[in-house]
């Protein structure tokens, strides 16, 4: 069993939420573009997904990740 100090946080941080939201938007655009055979938009959406990953990493390095100093975990009720 994990104690509180070893708990990775399961991605409940502003960095994780921002990254996942951007990547979900990219995947959604890419799926619709693939359906309509818009290859340029599929590749652009792949860039959005990559951008979400990069932004999440930058935010984590800036302190908004699970163990970052700017992250304030919420108490579970």
C-alpha cells in the first residue's frame, strides 16, 4: 500500500488537466478531419496533440505539476 509521500497524484494537477484537454481537442479534430479526408487537418491536429504534451511538460516544470510548488491538492471528502 502506498503512503501519501509516495503517491504520484494520478495526474490531478493543472499541468495534467491542461495537457489532456488540449490533446483531447486535437484528437477530436483529427478524428473528424480523418472522416472528411482532410489530410492537412489530420496532420495539424497531430501538431495540436504534440503541443498539448509540450505545454503540459512546460507547466509541470513551472511548478504546476503534481509535486510542484504551485500545485495545491484538494482534500478528498
